[in-house]
C-alpha cells in the first residue's frame, strides 16, 4: 500500500497536489470542492498590493482634500483585507486540508499588518509572491534579490505561521537567494511564478495577451533549479510550479527534489478530475517501482555535484544532439 503523504513548509499534506493561487481558489465553494476532489492543500487567490493601490488611485478625485484621498485609500485597503480574511475563515471551516494565504507584493511597507491579520484569521501558512521585472536603467545589481530578503524579514518578525516564498525565474542565481531565504526563516520556496505572457497582433499592430496556460515544456526550468538547489540547500522544502501539465510531471518534480507541486493550468484545462488522476498515477507508479512512500524517491535525481552543474548541462546537451 503506497502512502502519498508529504510534508511541505512544515505542513502535513495527504498528497503533494497543491492548487495554486488563481481564480480556482477565490471562493469558499470552489475550495470546498477542491478539497473534496482530493487536493493536498490550497493556496488562496492572491491579495495584490499593486491592485489595491491602483484601485484607490483610480477613485481619487482631484477636488478631494488630501485627507479625503487618504481616507479613501485606507477604506479600500481595509475592505479588500476584510473580504480576504472572510475567505480564509470560511474556507477553513469547510476544508480539512491546509489553507495557505497568498500576498503579491513589491515593497516591505504595506503588508506587515496584513500578514498578522491573515495569521489571526486561521491561515495555515502564508505564501509571498514578489513578481516584478527589473528594467530600470539605474538598477543596482542584487537589489531585487535583497528586496525578497527584506520583505521576508519584516513578515517573519510579525507572524509565526510558515512563510513560503514563490519566486520568479528572472534571477541570476536562485541557489544563493534560496540559501539566504532559508537563513532568514523561509519554510519553503516555490519555483517558479508565471509572468504575464505578451504577444503582438500584427494586423492591429497592438499588444495582446499571449498563451495564458502553461504547458509540459515549461516544467524544464523548475526541474533544473529544484534539482540543483535541493542538493545543496536541503533544509528548505521545494514545490514545482509551471508546467505541471500531466500526472507524470508530479513524479518528475519529486524525483528532482520537490516535496509538492502547485497546479493551476492543468485543473483549468481538465477540471478537478486532474487531481484524482494525478494521485492515482503517482500511487500506481510508486507501487510499480517498489516505493512505499514519497521520501524514498524524493530528490533521487537531484544534481548532487553542484560544482559540476555546467559540465552536467553541457554533457546532457551534447547527448541530445548526438541522438538527433
């Protein structure tokens, strides 16, 4: 009998399938159904710092006194937070699995009070997303990575629940950052956040949205960096995100060193049925390979010789072209 239980960010999960922050997790009813259909944990739809500030700015009237504008901004912030706290509390009532709150932020000033209230509302953990492109001409090298550490430090001073950092893939050396995040109290990292995918309509000559959903080919980057990082920064938990498009992807991520996977596109495209399908496949694969639990094969294919990473990559590259 195979055991699909796993531990992620100090949380006990009945299986490694985590539903990632999205429109799939923005209501109590949806979350209840995801839990009933077998999800291991749920990350609630993110509370966006920039969106709140943008909404407040759009509603401002130039005729307002400064005090009125400040009041409006504070009201919108409190209203959005109140709605989010209700989502946490009500989801916890109907879901017997971990409920992870999510904040998408870009500064370390707005979220400290929010984080404490989120903990008080009953969230089992807090996932922090810092998703931004660094394109300023006067950019200081390393400042973006330092922003992650600063935000984490501020939040860890306020909450006791596990803090998970979801990273973008626009980092020069994710391993160094992950090591620093662990040193500053992060319980887990998720690799990677998905950026907005741009495209251009050549007939209208205007920008448009590209492919919304991830696909199986997107898994390569999380596999690479989880495989590298988990071998040397092995005290922190990892989850793969982006490209977990089929049941096989779950096995691949765990072999690379992940404790769990975050899925979104696969559920949108295949409904909640994907959860059961992935868990059945994982269980059958483990039984076929003689594994009784996930710990027995987690990280079996991570890249243990970190000094030889570039050699490893070049060797695999040459092997591929030798077959072509």
